[in-house]
């Protein structure tokens, strides 16, 4: 077996977690400690000519900025490299290696950019750098395409090439397949690397398995301290360094790596955690950018089955991060949600039932509990049509329950059998019902969604009420979400969902589009009312 190398990419791949803002002292500390630990290759960040120089970030607008940031903390043992995402660094800014502190440059590129990227790589080679070529999302290549790609890489003759599992979707059989194919086709003097993500919690095991293949060439595994990286993160430098030592392959000073983890990296995990999660698993299963998962999960209106159905409808090439746009995601979301129903008859019945009566919306905020008596008095004094929004309760006599959110519907499945009286259910057409909780009326979701340009349940219901001719409503429990105290944002702690921090702004923006022309009476205190200034 030829030598195996450990490449730490904390300052580059880890930067997705903190916007590459490590702070200058931390950047220098990480490089110094990794070098002291004996780590073979240190990746210090991205070369990106689109950004401005910042002493605290590991994004470098030109090559001299690398030395400006690192100062006297340049490694004495380790190879120092930076990464270029093809298309983001001006070719004219490439300096000869003799004028740079970098020993090598890693170049990542998409399938459609292969020829231009490899020509760019030739230039990096000519300038004297050790060139590493990393084609992203290797599973997107058919075998014949991969063989053709390796042939082109052999012609460039880089220092190394990596198998890149961009979305962490590979199992052992997949790893074996790619290692065998690439090892057979790649020139023997080119190092073979492996870069994976921990979506399936197998990154460390895969790296160990890769090194254990004992290939007759140099091998490199990528890792980061504490696995720091976006979403599920990466393989862990401290674990692999320990494994190398235990396997008697190479000695690293793991105490230095662990000190680095403790003093330099743990603080970022406390602010923006990474690691195995449901969204990282979905990203791996469907081989798609985490951006898709985040967009759909942030809707908080879809079931997991619904999210998976949307992901499965995507053309394979649209699943990569570079193709993701909010406009496309919104289009796919609406296409899925558009289960058109003719709800004219339902609206006519509802219109008659609320005719000439006040309407009270009960939203699930904590003030329904803290101001329960006030709400009850209002109901007694005014005899309104009471409609709960995304929940059901025995606390108040209810005329209807309005649900437009698949997650809330699922929650109600768990409690509806315990209710003394189940109110008639107004369900929007995007939610797939089951026998346990069948709707009394099904209302067209897309019609309401397009009117308010959003999916807040309160906004959708207000839009419906205006369609029914309602001109005056009362609201209780629309407190506004408090992301610093999620347990006290709802009158029932079991209703807590993983809301994003801008949920209040989203609700306010949507309400502004529909609340005009209505006389609104707020029964309980509300941050939303204050923001609307009504």
C-alpha cells in the first residue's frame, strides 16, 4: 500500500455553517494546530474573486490574500491548499506557485463544465501548483460517462482526483463500485481521494473502508474537525486521526486536533449545529441539494410523503444546488398543492351559516390560556361563529375548525378521538384526509394561496371569509411566534413545530394583503397587531 493522507477541510467546507467567518485568530489557530498534529493537507478556504477581502473569513478574493489572513501561521509540515469552484475565480488572478503560499489548488466542477474546467486545471498545473480535480456529484455520471471523464483527467495529469459524494448518499456497495472503476481507469501516479458527507451517518466508516482497500496508489480522505460542515457535516478529523494511529498506518497528535476542536470549533456548533438530521437523510435518499429540502420543510404545510413526492418529480439535473431557485421551488410546490376542487357549493352553505353573525378566529397562541376568561366572555356576550385555526379544542365551544396545514392535520389525528365534540372540519384541498378525521367541507387551496401569495393558515382563512362576504372579524390567540421561547408560543406545547425565525414577518406580509377593508377586533394581546399597526 502506498501512503495515505489525511486532508482537513474545516476552514473550507466548515465555512458553510458560519459563512466562512471563523475570525482571524481562530483561522490561524486551526492551521497551526492541524500542522502540529501532523495532518498531511490543510485546506484553508475558497479562492473566490467575487468577494471582498476580509481578514476574518476564509474566502480569498486573490491568492496574496491567503498569506495576509494566515500571517506567520503558515504550516511547516502540511501541504497548504485552497479550493476553486470553477467559474468563481478569475483566470487572470492565478499567480505562479512560486509567488504563492499555496502548495496546491483543488478544483471542483459540474458535469456540464467538464471541458472548460479541465482546461482551467491545465493552467493551474502549468503555474506549478499541485492540482486536485473534484468532479461533484459523481453518482450523476453513468459508467461510460465516468470512464470518459477519467480519460480526460488522465490527459491533464493532476496530482489527485477525488470521488465526491456531494449529498452523502452512497452505501458500501456504491463506494466499492466507484473505487474499483476509478482505480482501474485512473493513471497509477495520480492520487485518489474520497470526499463524503454524513447524511447517512456513514462518512467515517466509508473513509476507513476506502483507506483499507490498500490501493496501489496514494490515497487521500477529506475530513473536518467535529465533522464541521453544512447539514449533516463531514467525516471527523479527530476520529480518523485516531483510527490511523490505532491501525498503525500513521501517527497523528490527536491531542492537538482535540484541543482545536475544544477551543476553536465547538463554539460554532453551539451557534449553528450540524450533524445527522431528517433533512440530511432526505437529501441523501433523493440525491438532491439540501436547499430543496429546507425550502419545502420551511413551508410547514407538507407531510414527509408530500415532500418526497415533490422531490421525486424533479428532473435529476435540477436537483443540484446550482439549479435551485426559489421560483422553481415555488412552482413545484404549487403544482403539488393544486388539487383543484369546485367549492362553490361549500362556500354557499358556509355563507348562509355565518350570515349576519360575528366571526371569531381562535389561533393557537399562549394568550388563549392566559386570557381564557376574556375570550370566554366575548363568546358569551357576542355569540359569534367560532372558528379554530389549525387546531381543535374542548376549551371553547367551536362552530368550525379550519386546517390548511398537513402537519397540523396530522397532530389533530392524534387528539380528535379525545374531544367531547368534534367540530365540522374546513379542510383545504392540499391536505390529504384519512377516515379518522374526514372533512365536512373541502376548499380549494390554490385559489386562496394565490390571493394572499402565501400559505399562512390565518391568512388563508381570512381570505376565505372575505370571499364569503364577511366584513368584520375578531381575533384571539394570534400572539406572534417567539423563537426565543418556543414552548410558550402555543397554548398547547404539543403544537410546537420547527418554525424559521422570520415566521412573524411572513405572516404579517400575507395579512397585509388580505386584511384591508375588514373591521378587526383583537381580543388578546398580539405582536402581530402591533406590527400591522391596526
